[in-house]
């Protein structure tokens, strides 16, 4: 068995709750070197309001009392369903201080989706953005638990009193300062968060991420992540807090380094560029669809973004071609990648801007605490330099899927978590994602990686974005590729055919859509593309054609 390890030294791994790790109450609670608590921790990029670390701790301790008055305490589950906001931050840490499990929900959810997460997680209190209340009301018939008004808490600023809803604002739950729940010994392995992983099929699964998973992740990540100095660095944060990427890196890691984060409720091109200029942002967490927007931006030159020195792309694959296009458009900002999954808390590999030269397309090297294998379809070890499914083990790997032991058993092999991603590793220990195990297209015995084809298509100046899936052709008993973003079917098909082997040609045809369907974190929803492409092929008996 070939096991790869990290080149970085393993840092101390705390034996405490996530709250005590970030907000130590006694000596020995945390190994972090904390800075003055009065420094801004989070800044509302729209209103300019600020939260210091001291204010977060104070509101957290006061929320303990409010939650206890509602009959809530250790191991109860709280769902937070909202756009990014300062109140999101306060709700999260207040629930953690009270010993609750936090289940963040995607702000883009439809009624049946939020109903599924509330039911599956067993949430007994909901912190919600008022704009989402109408969707929640539509979901009520599907929700198995009764939610009295006092357990539906609105995430609004203290100055905004809710009217006509019967619900309280978050600040109305702040009482006297309580004592945070401790987690020591075996209890550091209690569940801290239940983020929901969409996966490739079926309903989203709740990922049981423990306190030890999270503290181990931040300790390891800080060893290998872009060095940030709270005296001069500012982070821009529009990645959803509901996603493990935003939750762990944008919130937990930034707090651990005392680096201020400028929050935006969601990505908006103008708002993001204005925030970079106004707050002199130096570092930004980003996803590939945002990079596409910036590469093609008509507004970029209207703003002074010279302060921006580095960005980290994660949550979805970033092609070499797109990374190079970003470097050409914004040459002052180095681009790095982080790779991981909800199940790994999340980051497995990354690299810094110092190491970024000549590494476009790579996801970096293993974080400390992680061990890795590259496994062939037959279950053996891939030869050096050859592709294989990445299996990892680490203190950051989840405890399992909530109420789903069958799914847990399928994705775990002993201590090893099977990522489902196909990677290659070079002789220097740098990894590159080449595709997903379940997304490889089989064409007459050949394997066609969709990510490779998408990277190729993005080199064509007439293509802004692309999604490649396989459709089944009964006459050939094989899958045919179908590309979903092209202006001229014949031109693009010929352009691709001149650049790839015969089995990688777009045999399934092309279709034009307004946008490639993606998750908020930027992953292409291939299952949606596949359903559309297969339905069109089955209905017409032909491949998709360009619709101009």
C-alpha cells in the first residue's frame, strides 16, 4: 500500500470545543496567539457596520441565556438559513457557546429542500433572513416538527424591529452572560455542525463534523495557507457561510488569525469591486464562476483594485486555462487553489501565492494531518504519476453522515474516506484533479474526463462557460459527449475535433443555454445537464443542436 504524507509538520491539535478554541475562557483552552479583542473581525460591506471579536464573544454568551429560556441546550440542533450577515455570525457562535449543533442551510433552497434539511437534521429552532420567510411558510406542510413563533428568529440588525411577523429579532434573545458548554475528552468528537452535501445523486446528506474535526482543520490549514497579517490584510467574503468553504475558511480561519473580513450577502460584481476599492481588500476567497465573471468583466477597469494581492479558488475545479486568463486580467493578484470536501472539513490540499508560479491547475500539496492514497478502479495503488481515486484519512475527516449509516459505509473504507475524485500526483507532491469517478464518460471503452473537455472549450474566445456530460446512445451502446455552451455548433465541433482524439469529440451534439447550472459554490450540476441532454436525445433521436 502506497501512502502519501504531508511535507508540513503536524501542529498541536486542541482538545476543546470550537467555541473555546476561538474564544478561550481559561488558560489552555486554545493554542492560538490571540490579538486585541477590540479589532474589527467582520465588516458589513454594504452598511459599514462592524463586529469585533469581543462583541462576538459577548453576544454569544448572552445568547446562551436566551436559548436556555426557550428550552434549548446541549446537542439540540439549530438551523441557520440566511444570506451572509453579521447576525449570521452572532447566531452561529451563540449556538456553539450554548452547546447546540449548527445546521447551516443554503440560501438558494426551495421549499421542499429546506423542509428536507430541517426534517433530516432534527432542527428545533430556525434562524432566518426575513426575505426567506415566504419560502419557509410554503415548506411548513412538509416539516414534521411544529415551529412556534418564538423558535423562528429573524436575523436582522438590532436597529430593525420586525413588524407584523410575530417573530423576535436575534438581539431580543440576548440576556445576561451565560457560561459556554465545554467539550473535553471524548466529547470533542461530538457533532458541531451539520452541513449538507449535495453529492451526485439523491437528497443532500447531513455531514457530521465534530469539534475536533474543525479545530484540527484550522490548525492544519494555518500551517499551509496564505500568510495573513492582521495589521495589513483584509479579506473579502461573499462565499456563502452556509457552505463548509465559507464556514470553515472565511469565518473560523479568519477569526483564528484576527484578520478582518468584509462580508457581502452574496456575490455581486459591482459590490465586490467597490468593496475591494473601499476597504483595500488584499485577499479574497473565490469560486470559478466568479473568476469567469471577472475575466469577462466590463467594469473591472472602473475600480482601483490594486490592493488585491491574492485569491484562493476552491469548492469546484479551476482549469489551468481559466487560472491563466485570470492572471492576465488581474496580474497583480496571485491565484491559488484549495481542494477539499464537506466531509473533510473541508481543505485537504492548498498552496500559497509564493508557490503559485507555474502551478496553474494544481490544487497544491497535502495539509499536515492528512494521509493520502490514489486508488485504481480495481482497488490497487496507482503507479506514480498515474491517476487514481483519492482516499484520505485525517482528524479532519467527518464522523459520518447523519442518520445514514449506509451512505457512510459506502464512502468509508476503514479509516479511509473515498473522495470520489480522480487525481494525479507529481514527483514533488503536487496534486491535480482530473475528474470525478462517477462523471467519467465511457465511449467505446475509452474514458473521457468532462473537466478536461471543459478546460479545452474555455480556450475558445467565443465560449464563456461550458458543461460536458455523457448521453447514452442505444444504437452504439455507449455514452456520447454533449456540450452545453456554444454559439455555433458546427464551428465549435470542428474546433474541438481538431484538438482531441477521436473518442473525445462532441459526438452527442451541442446546446446553448442561458447559464450552466451550478451549485452556489460553483460545482457544475452535471446531473441536471445529463437529464436535459438525454431527454432531448430520446425525444428527437438525435444529438442536441445549437439553438441560436
